[in-house]
C-alpha cells in the first residue's frame, strides 16, 4: 500500500494578526488553525511533516505531538523552498500531500479524492472557482487540461480574467516532486521558489495533471487576519449547526449557537440561543437548554432542564434534574435524578442526592448530600479553613433552614432539621432539631436614624 506523507507548511509569521502568537496558533473553535489541519492529515497520512519558521519553538510546544516530524525553514524563500525542507525524510515511492497550516477547514473526503487522483496520474491539484479571484494564482487550461499556474503578479490581462484558482493544496508522487523541486528557480515577481511552478514542469515532462475542484470555498479559505478568522469561525459553526439539525437536534437559531468541542445528543433535545458547548458534552433524550448557557465537559441525562444563564463544567447531571437559572455547577459535581439546583446556586465537588433541592442563593462545596434533602435560601457549606478543604455530609431527608452555615468537617444526620440562621460546628444527630442562635433582644427606647 502506497504511503502518504503529509507536508504542512506552517512557517509564516502572520503579521496582520497583530499577535505574539504565530498565525497557525490562532484558534478557531476549540483548536489552533494548525490543529485543525493536523486532525485531517493524521487520519490520512502514515507520517506528517510540519515545516515551521517564525515562533517554531512555541508552535512545537503548543502542539506537543511527538509523532510529527518537525522541519525548520530558516529562511522564507517561498513555498517550493518550504516543501524542499521536508523531502529528505520522504521515500520516493510515496505520495506527498501538501497542506497549509492556515487553511483549517479542508475536508477529509476532498483530500481522499486528491490522493486517489495522484496515485493514478502522479500529480493532482485542488482548485476552486471564485467570483472574485483577485490575489490568487490562476489555473491555465488547454483543451480542459491543466497546463500551468500563473501567480497574480505574473499574470497578463487575459489570464487575470480566469476564475479558477489554485488552492496550493496538491498530492504528488514524492519521487517526481523531488525532481521538480530541484528544478525550480526564483525568476518571478516575488523572487521566490514557487511550488506552483512544478505544474508546468510536469506538463513539459508529459504528465497529465489530475484535477479536483471543490464546490466549497470555505474548505480552501486561508486566514490572514482576525476578520478572516472570525468569518471562518462563523462558517465552521454554521456547518456544525446544520449537521446537528440534520441529525435531529433542535436549535432555536443556528446563527446563535457555538459548539467548540464535541456534542452528542439523544432524541428531542432543544437548545435555545447563545449557548456555548465546550469540550465533550453529552445530552440524553428530551433535554432542553435555555438561552445564554455555557456547558463544558459534562454529561447530562434524560428529561433535564438547564435554565437560562447557567454555567456547567466537568459535571454529571442526572435524569429529570433542573439546573438554574443563573446556576454555576463547577467541576466534580454530581447532580442526582430529579434534583433541583436553583437560581444563584453554586455547587463544587459535591454529590447532590436524588430528589434533593438547593433552590436559591446557596453555596455547596466538598459535600455529600443524600436523597430528598431540602436546602433553604442562603445556606453555605464552610468548607475552607484558610489552609485546607473539609467535607460536609448531609443525610437523607435532612432540612437545612435558610441562612445557615455548616462549618466543615461536619455531618447532618438523616431527617435532621437545622433551624434557620444557625451556624453548625458539631454533628447534628438524626431526626432532631439543631439550633444555634443568640437570644433575641428588644430595645424599646431605640429610634431609627433620620436623614439630615
């Protein structure tokens, strides 16, 4: 089986990004631009070579993948020169697939077509037809066969009217590619070694250039500044939303939905506007997410309601639970079946038992809570002593009155009741009422201050 070598050109600085990061490290959705390209290349190629230049150490540290062959292009002498740097590591009888680190949305099916064409003809080129081809190299054809690529600065008036343009992405027999790269010269307007010049060389050598024309402009769109990055982000999100809706997800407005990771969902799920999905998120059946929620690395069960303006991260939400509005569910929180986490409630590293309710204005941290517990308004678990975190345990059926503090480490027994306004510092036994309040005093001669 023919080996496929991916060569990703990633040496550009990206001056127009106005950033301390190299261009290929700018992010689109949950990945760097280079990360998107790598994800496709590594599925198709036996070996991937990344040609780096500006900020190379930063690029390698960010990607942090030992399977990549990192190749330095010390001088920026053109695309042909960049590809030359990788060729010593590539066998002649393989196929070289040339990709670009700032073209993140290339699709695997397109690259498969390109590789297949190259295996038959030796040279395959990916092109696209644009309404406005300004700035791109034009594909020169004769009798519908590709003859050459002419760069914008080198094109004559007739050639500038051509709308089929070069994407720069190609698949070439590696032995042929080495031969043609050795024959490149810099006699052009840029004074660089153009990779595109190998097309005319292959034609002069009697080769037929196979052609794959993509119908999707976004696949081959490069990113040069933050405006183009934002445009491509919207395209990426729109495409994801379309795919999800085709699979049965209800989206109130796909233009106001962002998935910056992976989303799995059951039947009859519905997501309202301005919801952001990050990391790996799973939804069960018949689950709804209201507007303005952020959900990251979380598993959500069936028949769950996530109410507006809630933030959930690294958590598990059981079937039938209700979260929010304005709830914050922090990492290592496990919310049981039919539990309720209400407005302005924060839960961190805690288990909330089946049917338990924390309805409003509470903080629950480092706590194990049983089933059918009721937590009143303003209750907090005081889990931090200034140096260490401590556990609170609340038994089944307990009732914690409003504005109480449970000072950990402490246990509240099964069916225990904590009177409102109590500060509990020792264990509260099962089935009993625990109180800690100062005696109420009356001041009959006291007068309320009057505004002067």
